[in-house]
C-alpha cells in the first residue's frame, strides 16, 4: 500500500499508517472476514497499488495509538494475545485480542467510534468480531463467557448531552461507552459455521477474475436507496421526499405538487470508504452511469 502525505503531516503519522496488516497467502485475519468478499480479494490483488493519503487515516492512526496506550497499562488480564488457528485446506485464521480479563473470563476490545453508533445500537459488527475472537480463544483452551467493547466516542460533546436530556432523547452519558454481550454455545457454533463458509467463499473467489467476483450486497455497500422528491415548478426544495414512487404519487395527488424527481441512492461505502473502488468494475459502472446522467 502506498501512503501519500499531500498535506505534509508529521512523518511519525506516516510511519504509523504504514504499519498496517499486509495480506499473506492462505492467511486471513478475524476482522478481514467481516468485509465483503469482493473487497477482500481486490485488496489482496492490488495491495501494492492502493494509494491512500495519511490525512484519510487519521482515525485509524488515533485508534492504533489508543490501543497501544491502554493495552500497556491494563493489569486485569493478558493483553495483546495473538491467536492462530488452522481452519480448512491449510488456511489460517488469525486474531489479536486487546485483553483477556481473568476476573470474569471476558474478551475485551478498545474502539474509537461515533456517538451515532451508540445512539442507533449498531453493534452487529462488534458482536461478530467478538465471537470470532471468542472462538479462536476457545481453540487454545481459554474459557470465554462474554465479550466487552470499550468505545472512545470521538464526536461526543457535553452540549449534545444537555440538549438530549431536555428533549428526552437518549445520548451517551460520557465520551467512553462500554458494550458487552454474554455468549452462549449456540452463538459459538454459529460463528464457527460463518468462519468456514466465509473462508470457503474466499477460496473460490481467489480463483475468479476480477469481473466475476461476487458483488457486494446493498447492505455491504451501505446503499442509501433511491428516494422520490415531490417538487413544484420553479422550486429548489422538495415538498416531501419519500422512499417509493407509490407514496410520492399519492402525496402529489392529495397534497399538491407538479412533478416527482427520482433521486438515485448512494453507495456510501464504495464512494468514501473503499480503498479498492478504483479496481472494481461494479464501482466503475456506477461512476459511468452518474456521468451519463449529468450529461
């Protein structure tokens, strides 16, 4: 991966950014399995050609620094344990947990996150990551009863907390939020199935050409979905924006308006959070469609 420094940031940041996981043959990390198959394979094929500016990795760098500080000062268990497990066809799954807490047999992880993740209760990815870590630890004989994630909320403010209380809305009480989950044997069996199925899918995908790789699902692309705006002639702002044409037509008929404008949804992950979009034929086709619409 090529790390650029367009804004002439301190070299220490560039060096830290360059210290990223580099793909190895027949070896996948626990966090990698959470990504779409197409993204994983393209990143491996074009790793040496991917160009990322260090300014776009600020929160990744911050998260890495936070991990190193907290892990080196925690005395409640074993910090920075690395697990490796052969799974299928000599493929190895690796994972490095931040902390194994001996007091209550918990696997703990430190994260940087947005307040919105907590407000929406969007912890599915943490749960799956934690369960993979638990499965790996169990293969090494560790007893694991729960997973626990500590999130440093980078956009938390006292002002928003006060406003939320006035409105009766939920908002995290402070800038550090802890989420934990008690695990059971059925979840471990389910995550084991997920690991095997995902690795089998990757093994098949490794032999496919780029344009035959399985497409990322709308959910994986963070597709916002098309919307339909009811407009008035000469107006710049929509009278109402609805999720489907039927509701938009009904609104236009009953509440007024002159026409309906379809607004094409965005694949936000492709556009802003995928390092390999430039090598993806699907993304290129989306870009070409957008250009044609502008014309």
